[in-house]
C-alpha cells in the first residue's frame, strides 16, 4: 500500500467516524480551535514583549547618541 493510498484510507475512515459521531466531532473540533486561539494569544503576547524590549533598546541608543549622529 502506497503512502497516498494510506492517507486516502485514513481520510475515508475519519469521514465515516465523523458522520457516525457528529456531536463528538464538533466538540473535538471546537476544543482544538479554542486551544489554538489560546496558543496564538500567548505567542502574540511574547512577540509584543520582545518587540517592546527591542524598541526600548533602540530608543535608548538613539537618546544616548551624540547630537547629529543619526543624521550624518
């Protein structure tokens, strides 16, 4: 059995299972969506904090530079 056939067989199996258990399939999908939303929110918080820290360092360097340093 090739990989393509195996994937097709697994997909068909999942479709049949979802047809037999629509409530459970929906509950599982909703839980996955919620978990993904929480992970994305956590990643965005980390990204924002890193960006703020980087911007702060850039501002500090700009303020500490001698007059005309950035405009030569």
